[in-house]
C-alpha cells in the first residue's frame, strides 16, 4: 500500500492516483458486498468500488466458452482478489481483469438443473489493505448457453472438465446441441446425473438443399410461394476425445406448411427439418440401433398440400 502511494506521490496527479488516495484516507470501516444483479457487485464501504462477472458464452472471437471474465474497478492499490482458486492483485490504478477457468465448477453440475439458474459454489474474497476481508459467493448463474456453446466446440477439440471421473464401459449418455448455438439450451439423453457423465455430443446445423415445393391456397397471398427445404446435418462425437463417430442428414419434409412466412418480393419461404427427427436419430445411435453412415433420412416424403391458412 505504501509503495503504491509513494508511486502516486512521485508522479503528477492523475485521476487514478487521486481515487487511490481517497480510498485509503476516507474509508476505515467494514466493507460488504451489494449484489445489484447476479453478475454485478458494488462494495459498500469503498466509494465507487465494483466488480462484474461474465461468462464468455457462444463461440465469438474463438474464445473458450468455459471461461468467466471478472472485472474489478476502483479498488485501493494492493487489494488482493481471490475468485475460486484464482488469486491476483489490482493494479496501482485500482483495476483488475481476471479469467477464471470454469471446468471445475461446471462439470459437476446436476444435469436436471443445468438449464436453470444454478449455484456454482464459487467463493469470492477481497482483501483490502488495513480492512477486514470481504467474503461472499457468486449468485446463481445461467450457464446453459455457455455449456451448449462448449459442447458445440467438440467439432474442433475435446470437451473436458476438471476432476471428472474416468469413463466406464459403453457410452450411456448423449447431449444434443445446435451448432453455433449462442445462448440456447441443450437436450440430454440417457442416465447422466452430472454434466461430466455425458459421453457423446450430437451437433446439428441447418443446411440448404436444392429441393423446393410450390405451395398455394393461402389467404391474402396471390399465386404460389416457392418453399425451399432446409435440412439438418448431424454429426456424433465422443466428448472426451473429439472423435467423430457418425454423421447423418435429416431432411425437411417436402410438404406445404399450414402457416407461412415469406419474402413478398421473391415469393420464397423456407421449411426446416424437425428437431424431433434429429433427436430420434441420435437416440438410435445411443442405443446402437442406427446406421453410422451419411444416408439421408427416409421420411422426406412428398405430402399433399392439405389445409391452408392465411399467411
């Protein structure tokens, strides 16, 4: 603390040094955490001191979805921060940025609660010089989107969790997730109790096809609309090794939709394959009943137009 203040004294006066001096001179009582949001904490007893916690999420910038970024602003120089097992000190300007590997917290989460706000069991301690330490816990967080993004990354590398047990025998559980998922949920099949019990990852993504169908009879739409079929490409991976075990294409059913949203200029619309068919194929793979080639789903029959509604 004295070294930091001496450094400020040797430099010309700066806003950062002024705040550091004020933080030491004007505050001597206890400090406590005031969580205004699940990710935002203000520190009572330290003027303007605050911290925020953010999961990286999705695949943006190629960053690892299983990392949390923590930011600390306006703390006295010499303050030591401990988040989980990660320990660092704030800079002389009172700022600190931390990256916390979340594998130790996420792998042991119960599967049936992972899609909800959940307590990660993360302890936070802030040690301000000459003050009683502030001890608090990270509030319940939504991590489903981050887990989904991490599972989708199995296409590039294995997905592992710190402390996970060794696999035993045949794969029993599988997670289905859409590629480039952003912040969506995921679906788990099989008896996995914890996230790290999941053996296989089924990743599916939309894929345009050359198949179209002319559909008409909609109220308020003159003539016919060209409906383009959008399929799903599905691949099955071993979570722990990243090895691709099977792939498949689930076709959109070539039938006219009852409701339609279309481009008024081109008079084109899209019809997507059903995620239920994706999940059905993945369940067959998990049970050892499905084919392991890239054959197309046989259910792409051409049905009659049927009843229409207004677009």
